[in-house]
């Protein structure tokens, strides 16, 4: 019985960390796409003003 409790805790933590890592990867991807679009918008604005 005493060895079952740490195993249950370990399984719970591994599952939670897996979901968190997936969320971190998605948030990072979204932030990269947003930043990339803003840089391109800024470059287009500068190009329009300098032509």
C-alpha cells in the first residue's frame, strides 16, 4: 500500500507536466507567429514611407 501512493503521485505529475509542455510549445508558436507578422507589417510600413 505504501508503494502505491508514490507511484500514483508520479503518474499524476508526469501527466500534468506533459500537458503543460504541450501548452508551452503552443504559446511559444503563437508568440513567434504574432511577432513575425508585426515585423513584416513594420517593414511594409517603412517600405511605403521610403518609396
